[in-house]
């Protein structure tokens, strides 16, 4: 998560404290010309912070799901959901923060490796159930999925080996359907 | 772009021959009962303009600038409640509509703006007169469209009108590529709209309405804070009935003026930065604030933390996003104002507000609206006299600045849709074209355009349109030689360091005459009344009056931006010697019957 975003916000005087929370907002939006632009533009125009934004198709081909991780106090988050609901192309807005949900991120990490460090890196990959998706004499590229914390953790473990390049998706999330006893 | 030979076979209920997009466009407007279209032709709309020639049901008004067209459409919409419709060409034609669209967006005015666009294959090509108007207007429209196929055209137009006029109204833009308008298909105008993701809530939640009623019934010092949403929902009558039933004092926002008659004893006039002293005091000390179709704008609230801090707040608004946006409220009710007020009225009983009203009356006596009158004309006097002479039976279209506030304070509005102004965006240059649009919608009342010398020059080109159509607009320019409101701020808050606020003006009367409009200049207070009377009696077209007024007068009361009633500046003490030397003190009390001018009132224009 970029640390600088709070500084960019017009709400910069709002310190990231217990009032400011991170919310995962799931949006179903009709696949219409300019719809994504409208959503992204709303966040920019109102000065709301986005930590990540992902979008992809759903089971209904006329609708996409957008998952936005946004930060703010209760009032800002309430305004965000209201403003989203106001957009004509948006079918549904759910703040998953109030629900039980599963969420995943995916990261591709290209890390420097030598014959000496390669086994150690692969061991880390194994612990995180990451896959090696590319290899060269001087690099290894790993693919890892999991919660934000897990993805943060593997990145932290790989850092000492020098990360050459990295591509990370934002969060995708779905509400949990059934809460059975464990 | 797909050719659609198949569209010819696939006639699904479409009637008759194939039509071009341009023909479908004009027929769709007829189906929407559009009476007047404000526009300006160009290369990208030439086909549409050709099709317009064959339709006699629609009057096309050729404005002299596309900004004038959008403001005219706004004036028409505000005066009638019907959507205003604009047609501009691509590129600069489209970008010229932007200010009017932004204005309509801020003030929730239903507009449908059609813009020409370069052919689909050229979009993105930096083609001649190309602008991404859909991208440009995305944040200032309620919704917008680029029509990519002629078969989508009729349905898109239907949706555009529906979205513009329903829920919280607003502007909708439809971009029309030139080749799409030349394509042919069957015309089949949809009868209804089904939008999967748009369904404004109109009926208020009955539990919330009950809660509001309980709160109101327990109030001792209630205040109704009434905004433009009340007029937009045609709920002025219900509002007035509720206020009288409750015996609840009423203050209105700038856009709420006219929703409640200001000669009713319960009226307190406008609140906020330049509101009356007593309405701001009443809001400060009330125990229940009933916000009706208002949005807690910063010009109303000042410092939001101190705004009606002691009061429980009820907020009725059709837009859920307007609720608790600026000020947290206790009982929100999402719904159409008219419907909610009707339901609410049945659940409330009269409140014993006698003490409360006495307190307010004492404030009214102590701190009326007032100004110093003398030989030099005061703009306040012009507004007051206009109110007296017309008896409130006029549509007053103001611009932005000092004269706008003085009109709001001194005219004494008594009917909904008689006050039209640019509130949210504060667009100088609004009045003249908006008044022109209002005339096309309303011939039952005289229409008066009031601008300052600065704002008038921002759209004065529409004088030509007004003269061409012989529109009976009474055009008043309040000339103080300054950008008065900015000058006032520089005087009060910037140590009187005037920066770029003095105007070197043309001879306005000769300018009006050059356009073919009779003009008069008034320079003495004694001539104001007769000048207004002859303007109101003028027939056969527009007339122009320039009032040369005091150069450095200020609008009071004033709560400086972001502050509270504790910082409210009242009119400087009229009892001080220097002030007395300047002439008599005129005072205006809201909530009293209008002073009637000595001569019999002139009936509205012919």
C-alpha cells in the first residue's frame, strides 16, 4: 500500500487513526461506455483516497465487478457509497467491511537470484505456496496469491534478495455465503 | 461503424419508412413535447438543422453564443418546471455549453444538452472541431451519452429526458456523431424507460416520517429551513400549509425564495451569509430545524460545527447523498418534498410557538434589513420599488454579486418560480440569457433581468437574440462601476486594497440602442420609480434601464465565510452622525404586508 496517499488527500488533516478505516467496497457496474471512467472520476473529483481498484467480468456478461479499497472515517465512507449509488450505471454497491468476506490479491515478483540464493528463495516460495513462473540465470519470478497480509509478508521476505520488478493486483473480494460451525 | 442493412429487415414494431438519425432526433423531441430549443448550428449538426426545418412544433432560438443557449434553457426550466433543451455543434460549440451545464448541475436544473460530434471513425483523431465533450462533462452532468448506433438514438433520448427530470433533476448531455445522424433505421419512440440501476425514491419512509412528526410535535422553537428542492418538487403549497398549521417560522435559501410568501408573518426571509439577522438568529437558537429540499451549503451554514448546534435536525431531500453530507442530521427522510410534506402534515399538530415568535419579532424590530437612502441611487431601493410596483407578480432573474443579494433581500418574493438566479456555481452572465429563456416559457408574468455592470457584459450578445424575437424582457443593469462583491470583500477583509475591481464601461444605453432596444439611464433616486413604471408598461419588445448607483455600497448583514452568527456584521449603525448626513434610513421587515406604492400598480406586460 502506498504510504504517501494520505498526504495527497484534501483530508490530509485527518490522521490515519482509529476513526479512519480501510473499507472494501464491491461494486456491480453495467458495461457501458465510460462507466469506469465515471467511477474513477468521482473519486478524484471528491478527493477520496483509493488504496486499490480492480475490475473484471462477472457471471453476468453485461455487468463487471469492481472492488475498491478506500480509506476514510465513517462519514467519508458513507458519502462514497452514496455517491457511487448516484451514478446511473452502477447496479449495486456493497461495503463488505460490514460483512464477512473472502479476499485475495495476486503478486508477481521478479527477484534477483544466484545459484547461492536460489534454494533459499524457493524455500520461501514453498512456505507461501507461491509458484515459480519464470527463471533466468539471474532472476526468479514468483507468483503468490492470498490476503493482503500474506502478500505483504512474502514481499517482505523477498526484499533482502533485491526485488527487480513487481506487479501486484488490487484486492478482489466476495461476500461469504454460509457461516457454518468450524 | 457497423453498417446495418439488417436494420431494414429487422423492423421490430417500427412504423413506416426508414428515417435518418437527424429525423429521429427531431421526432423524438416532438414526442417529448419540446416546445423550444436553444441552439447554434455548425458543421457537425448541419444534418440535424436540415431536419429541424421540417418540424413546425418546435421553436428554435438562435442564441449568439452557446453559453447563452444553456443559460436560456436553464431559465426556461426554472420558470416552467419543464426540461430545457439545447443543441450545439461539436468542438467549440460543445465546450461553450460547459459553464451552463455546470451551473445546471449545481442548481439541480433539468437540462438535456445535445452536442454534435465528429463522425465515429474520426473520434480520437484530433479531427477538426473535435472535443471529448462526454469526457469533459462527465463530472458536471447527472449522466451523459455518446450515441454509437442510430438504433440506440431514440431510446437514449428517452432515457436522457427521464434522467434529467426525475429524482434530483440535473443536466444530461447526449453526444451525436455526424455519421450516426445520417444513418437510417425505423423510428420507434419508446413509451417508457426501464433503467436497471436508476430508481429514485420518492415516497418517504413512513417510520422516518413518524419520527420526524414526533420531534416536531415536541418542539418549542422550530424553524423551517427551506431550499430550492421545495420548488423543484412543486411543493411550495404544501410547505406553506405546513408552516401555517405548525405556526412555525420559515427561512429560505437563495433558491428557496418564493416557496413561502415573504409577506406572511411567519416569514423571516433568506438565511446565511447575507441572510436577515433574525433568520440567522432563529436558526442559531432553534430546538428543531426542519430542512426541506436544502443542502446545507457553506453559504448557508458558515462554520458547520456551530450551525444550529442546539437543534435536532430533520432533513427531507430526494437525494440520499445530500443527507448528512455537510451536517449530521438526526432524522433523515429520503423522498420527494411534496409527497413527504403531505404525509408529514397529517401527523403533526399546531405547536405553541407564541413565545418563540415574539422573540423573533423582537429581533425583526431591532435588526431589520435597512439601507441609507439619499439622492444617489441605492440598489436596495431599486429592488424594493420593483417589488412594490409589481406587487411581486414578476419573474425576477438575477445575475451574481451584490445586486443578486439585494434583490433576494428587498424584492419580497411571494410566489414559487418567480426568482431565478445562479446560486451554486455563481455564474456571472447568467441573468440576461436566463431571462430570455424564461420568457419563452412564461408569458403570464413580466420577466425582469437584473445584472450588474460586470455580469451584463459577460453575455450581452444575447441582446441581439432578445431583440430579434421581440421578447418583452425588462433589462435592468445596476451600474456601480465596480465588481461590487469582490470590491466589498477587498474593502472588508483585504484592507481596502482594491485589485482589478474597477470597470471602465461602455455607454450601456447606446449599446442597448445599437442592438435596437430602447434604453434609459437613471441617475437620481427621484427618477427610479417612474423609470420602473414605464419599463413595466413597455410593450412590443425589450426595454433597457441602466441604474447608476452608489459606487461603494456593501451588502449587509454579513457572516464572513466559514464563521458563525457571533461574527455577523449588521448594517452599520444608522444613528451615527455621518450616516444621517447621507439621507433617510429605509427599513424592510419580512413578514409584513407589502408597502404599496402611491400610484396604482401597473398590470403585467401585455
